[in-house]
């Protein structure tokens, strides 16, 4: 029986985790070239920043930890105290003066992002009414779009000029802030990187607000019920029992394989664009830093609108199979245009921006977040998400290191990389469309009983 009412308030509070997740990725991407110039980083250094960040391995490691903690100690416990770790990581980045320090900040922030995901998505589903579960997941994805949109707009406004291109209208503010910390004869690269420091400072403020809101929320009743049921058993489950159960049940294994496959193939592409898109637009596309931030900013505004009107408002009402097919097909089309028209074409860049924004609103991640919260019982729902998130972001870390060498210092290998992106998206399109779960319109308890019977 569904017992949730007024789930919107808690959804918004928990969804700030998504804002901070995507915000951390895009904040790093927005200032990547600035940090490269300031610290003299190589493409390999950039690959490592991506690999251990919120985009990849840092989040993967955190997800395993967060999945265990969320099932063992509760959803609220995790996403409340985890915000303090996030603030620490962002603060380290803000004050970085060397590559190891910057790397450490990216790692801490990435781990925090990973810890929060297995707690936040199950919490949203468990506190949702049956006919609003997709909507609430959509709202969390909406916040995942709002974060990058705001960060990229800030990046555009604060951006330094490049080769005759005008600087952002707020770059004068960047100079004033830099003057508080630097000598009068400081080099231009040391000044320019303060635009990125300010952007990370904005994430610190949002994380503090999220910490204040999330610590006041109630615990998930589904989790509390699952813990009560376990306490009645004569033999209490061991500390890692949820992980063991996941891999000894065929129903679980099939769900993990399905979800991990659609998410990892899509995330390989989305992860690269989330972290490297402005860098790609600058190097392969020949845009200035301000222009390279402007196009993704427009893209994220499209994502925000489509997430709300194209996913949140529709996913509980229309066929999820065909909605998934439509969104993923648009993703493939976006890359086909970028490859065959050419990345140096302004028309192709704008078409990619628009189409990639539309698919981002009806993205594989949105469906993954919904289905992953539906296909597993409450007692190890977070652990399952933690394992899958570890697989996906860990794989993305390796792919990110490979990508920078395929791509090259100035984008010489862009076409080869783009063909690989199209292939990955086709896999996500086919697998997700053919094996769409039949969970729409059912309670979480009903789904669990249909899949596992009464013995769970």
C-alpha cells in the first residue's frame, strides 16, 4: 500500500544532490582549459582529473561506500553528513595551487557525489506516490540540469577573453577577487583561473544550503519497514549481506546487467561531454572559452525545459518504452550530424547543442534512476545502485583516460572518437527499448512481490 503524501518537498531537498553532482562535473569542465594554462597540465593530466572526479572513479568508489551505508544506516544519515565531505572537496579545489592539490579536491568531491547517489534516488522513489514516482525522479533530473545550466552561464559571464574575443561581462569581478590574493604583477593565467575558483565557491554555498535542508527530512518508511522485518528474523544479516544477496539471486543479476549496460554505454558518451565538451569545442571546434561555455549553457537550458515538460510531466502517463526510444534516438542523431557535417561547422555545433539538449531531458540516466529504484527490494535497493554506479563510473574513468589519447592534444582524433560514441549510443538504444521493464503504474511493494514473491 502506498502511504506517501507531500513527496514534492522532500524530493526537492534531496534533488539538490543531483544539482551538486552535475554541477561539480561541469564546473571542472568549464574551467578545464584555465587550470591547464595555470598549472601547465598535459592532456594526460586532464585525463586523470576526469578519471578521479565526480564524473568517474571518485564517484564510483563513493557509490560502493554509499550503497552499503544507505542500506545499513538509512538514506537520511548518508545524504545529510555527506554534504560536509562535498564542501571539503570543493574547498580544496577552490584554493588549489598545484596539480596534486587539484587532483585531491576532485577526488574528495567525486567520492562525495558517489556516496550521495545510492541514497538519494531510492529515497525519492520510496517517498513518492505511485502515480508520481516518475515525476519526482524527473524533478531530481531537472535539478541535474539546473546545476550545469547555472554553472555554464557563470562560466560564460566570468570567462576571460581569448585571441581577440571579448571577456565575459563579469570578468572585471574576477580581476578584483584575484587582486585580493595575488601580487600586482601576477601572470594572466593565475588571474584567469579565479573565474573557476569563484564557480566552485558557488557550489560550496549550495552544498551548505542542501546540508541545512536535508538534515531536517524524515527517514524513508520503506527502509524503516525493511529494517523492522530483518530485526524479526532469528539470524540477523551480516554487515555485507546486501552485497552477497545481490549476486546470488538471478532476478537481481538480470536487473543489474540490464541497467548497467544501458547506463554505462550512454554514460561513456555523456560523461565525456559533461567533462570535456567546452575543451572539445575550444580545441577541435576552434571556439573561445566564452563561446565554448555559451553553447553548453544553452544546451543545459534546453535539458532543464525538456526534463520537466518532456520527462517529468509525461513519464507516468505515456509508454515508457517509446519515450525512451525517442530520447535515445535523438542522441544518436546529434552525433551523426556532428560527424558528417563537421565539428568546425557552426551549424553542426548548434544542431548538436539543441539535439543533445533534447536527449538530455529524456535521457537514459533519467530512466536508469527510475528503473533502478523500482527493480530491487528496499533492503538492498541502495546497495544495488551503489554497485551499478561503481561499474558505470569506474568504467567511465578508464574510458576517459583512453578518450584523451584517441582525441589528441588538438582534437586530431575527434572523428574516430565520435564514431565510437555513436556505437555506444546504439547499444543503449536497442537494449533499453527491447527490454523496457513493466513497472509503470505499480507500487514498489507490488513490483517487489511480482519479481521476488513473498520470500524476500
